[in-house]
C-alpha cells in the first residue's frame, strides 16, 4: 500500500469514526462518509467494500487507541486495592475526556442493536470490568479483600467511573449541581476500599 492510499484510508476511517459517533451506524451513509472526505463514493469503495467493512475496521482500530496493556501489566501484581481502583479510574477519566467520540460510538451501536455492539462494548468498556474482576478475585484468594460477587462489584465500579467521564460531556447541563469527575471518584474509592477490605 503506497503512502497516498494509506493516508486516504486513514482519512476515511477518521471521518467515519466521527460520523458513526455523531449519527450512529444506521444514520450514517457511505455518501456521508465520502462527502466528509471530499471524495466520490466509487473512490471510497476502492478502499472498503461496504459500510459494514468500514465499521469493522473502525472497531479494530479502537483497540489500538484504548491501549491498556501497560496499565494492566503494572496493576496485575499490585496488592493495594486503593491503587488499583485509583489508577484504573484515572486512566478511564483521562482517556475518555480526550476521546468522547468512542463512548458515543458505544452508546449508538448498543442502542441500535448493531451486530458489532458487543465487540464495541468489549473494546471500550468490558476490558476494564473484566480486568478489575480478575484483580478482585486475585486479592480475595490472597485474603487481602473479602470475597464478593467480583463481576458485579467490578461492573458497578467501572460503570460509576464511565458515568463520571460522561458527566462533563454528554450529561452536562442535565444536572443541577455538577461535580468534577475526579472528585466523584475520589469520594467513592474509599467506600469501595472499606467495603471490600478484610477487617
């Protein structure tokens, strides 16, 4: 693939990601994507066979944008629950504040029932909950935290952090009193730590 072809493909994916995040998969057409790239539809089809093909490629690239490997590797032997929760929360808040289009993409694909919605969920949110569930199980086996239904606890914690990241973006203006996401997380982490810690 030459440089021009690669840059054209990157442009299509960038514009498609933005359109899918703004309009949803169903309301975004190949014509919209081509127009956003200032190219013709036949030119777009030289790079992608269909809108589904574009969407699948967008999702594959999401995984690269949400790079958690270093974070997960660092935390997988951490024994301090507060550190695990704090570092996960900080990572999610900083990333999704800077990449609001990804969360919108998750919401739209889920609401429309798109066949790729589960993959979007796993890439954008599910990996965090799954990782935290494994860490809670590990700490419980080491008798550092009380055993609980770790999947429920992990989903609730990650859900709280994701909701906080949305409070400064999608939910802005709907709540009478606004709290900074960092303040909400800082307030709630001690509650989780106290509830899970071995006396």
